[in-house]
C-alpha cells in the first residue's frame, strides 16, 4: 500500500506516473452512441474542474431517479465553491437505498424538483471538465434526467478516477472508491453520500495525479 505525505498544497510525489500512463492510454476517448448529447469520457489531468457525485433510487437511468447531487468547483487544488442539493424523486426511496445512503423519503419529500435543480447544476458546472468516480454512471443519469425535463443535457467531457486508478496504481485490488482511497491512505467519509464521495474523489485524483492534498473551504 502506497503512503503519501500530505502537506497542504505543497507538491509531493504523485501516486500515478502520468507520463507513462499517457504513453499507454493517451488519446483515450469513450462516447455513448445512445446519448449523443452527453460528453465523452476522456483521460486528462486539469487543475481546474468540477467534481460531481449523485445518489439515486436505483441503477437504471431510464427507470430510477436522482435523490442527491453534489458538485465541488476546484481551482488548482482548492475548492472554489460547492453545490449540494437533495432532489425530489417521483418514487419511494426503498429501504435498501436508505440503508446504503441514509437518505429517507422525509429527506427528499420537500426537496427541489429535477426541473429546478438541473439548470442550477448546469450553470454551476459552466464549461469545466467534470471529474467523478465511475462517472459515466453519474453523467448518464444527469443526461437522461435533463431530457425528461426538457433541459439541454450537460455536454462537458469528463474524466474518471476509476480509470486513472485501475490503469495507474499497481496491485490495486478493484476499482471501487473505497478501495482506491484505502490504497492511497485517504480516510473515507460517509460513503454513498454525494458530498462525502465528491470530497474523497477529489482527494484521490489530487493524490494520484497532482501529488497534493486539496483544500476544502468550510462554511
């Protein structure tokens, strides 16, 4: 297990040899033909980006609903702003989802509707590339939810800590967020809550690619 020294924004050795990874995987670009308005999954290493995570009522973007969205705008390793909201679904939150996320029907019954949250999320993201863990899942849900509401989907390209980890961390057991965080000696927050998972994802990306501990602004 690799242990990284954490010293604020001071740069230390990244966990991933980025130049070697680009030699092997450079030019990676995955599109979804079923979702032509969705951005592509790419392999990039920006300093400025928005990290997104969602929680949902299930696994199918066509049949299930988003119940929580979190997005952090990052600028050179420091959080510039955050967007976090429950979303009112059109169905019951199952006991399984509550056991996984802690989110209940009571949490979302008075939450903003997707038609209210998604335009605000789109404005928040702007033109930034999007980071996430297994991020195609999140972007597929957001894409389909936008179409259902008559909103132009977010078409930004996105990049994935799961891909970076599985391609760049030797001996990684699997690509789950908690496994990557453990490999990097990053403490896991309240897993399967959007805000905590965004923070963990940012920490993993910054450790793997930039060699720095990000700074999060607390309100």
